């Protein structure tokens, strides 16, 4: 088996490390930011293919991840739950292009005022601080290592390097097609919300977790700022409260910003001794297990 260095400790890098270790490889993970410092830690982390292409490959990767999360939802300590919710639209919509990735999806007839269509389905919601700790523990239990290191370039000396650097791929792979899409969210008190709700316009989303609710959001392409905007936060909460009135008056616990690594197409391919796995956009969690499985296949060639 190979000695593999994984670069990047977000959900994509950690998941690749787990799968490679399970396949018998020796794995060392290097990253400037440790798991709880990454964009992944900010994510509302609902399984939902968002800002990622091409549709056929994203659907396949997302379907594989959905199946994995169903299993993890039955395990204590993963932070994964299966939750039912609804996405709503101002006008009629065809079924989503990723329809085949979920077991069931039904048209919703009980729509909020002002909406003409919607669909309801059950999907994984992943509490990222819990889940990232679980993934980290899994890497370590399998014999892998995680080291903070501010790399200037992809490392040498290993049999394989797996580049899961997200936006860092602009530097490590010289890939200027990777751009940030800024997402600002609020975390508010759990006020008894047990269903998720999404309105793609905005986007506006309300994602319930066990002890709080993640409320978003924004999709500002090309914006590198990680500083939350108070004005944007107020506008997000107003939109979300119109969508889910129970949020009105909820106490705001935290403000967070993450930069989604968007690319014209998710890159999972091998070039020499480097396997690139980046550009997951707003669907890093959603595709994580599927793309990790493909990385393992490439590593075994």
C-alpha cells in the first residue's frame, strides 16, 4: 500500500483520509487550518447539491454520500441526523436534476403564502463541530496523523499526494478557476424548529440542529471577506423569519462566514503523483464520501 499525504483538513480532506486508511494506505494529513478552523466548520451542512457541476457526476457522488450518511445517522457521536423538510419556490419547478440521489421526494401542497411550488424530502443534517471531531477521531483511530503545517507548495516524498485544499488549490494547483462564494450565516437558539426549510431565492435556509438553528444566507461570488456584516445579518434574519415565523425574536448566538470553493466543475483526477479533489462549491459535505471513494479508486491504480 502507498504512503499518502493529504493536503487540507476540511470535510473533503478528512473523508479522503478515512477512506484511504480504510483501504490500507498509510496516510498523513497536512493543513494550515485544523478541522474546526476550516470553512467546513461554518457550514449549515444539510445534504443538498449546491453550486457544484457537472450534474451527472455530482448526482452520483451525492447519492453515494447520502447512503453513507444514512448509516452514520444510526451511530452515536457522529452528529448526523435524518431530517425532513421542504424547499419552496415562487413558481412551478421541474423535479431537481439530482432527484435520483434521494430515495423519495414528494411535491408539497401545504405551501407558505407567496409560494407556488415546493418539494419535501428527508435528508442528512450534519452538525459540523461534532462531525469534524468524529472524522478526526476516525483518522487517528485508523493510524493516520493530522499536522498543522503552512505549506508553500504541495509536498514531495510521498507515493501520492491528495490535494483537498479547497480555495488553496488556486495556489497549490495554479488553478485560478476556483473562486470564493461567500456564505454568511447566523446561529440562533433552538426555538422548537424540527424541520428544515429552504428558499433558493436569496438563498434563504433554516437548518435545525439539536441545540441551535443555522440561518442563512448569502452567495457572494468573488468576495473574500470573512468578516460578518451586521447589515447582512439583519437582512438574513428578516428573510428567514418571513419563511419560518417561529424564528421571530430568536436570540442570536453567533455570526459566521465561510468561503465556498466554487469551480466550473468539481475536480477529481490524477496528474502524475497528485490526485486532485477540490472545487466542491457549496456541496462539500454532500459529495464528501462519493468523491473520497473515487480518490481511493485512483490511488489503487
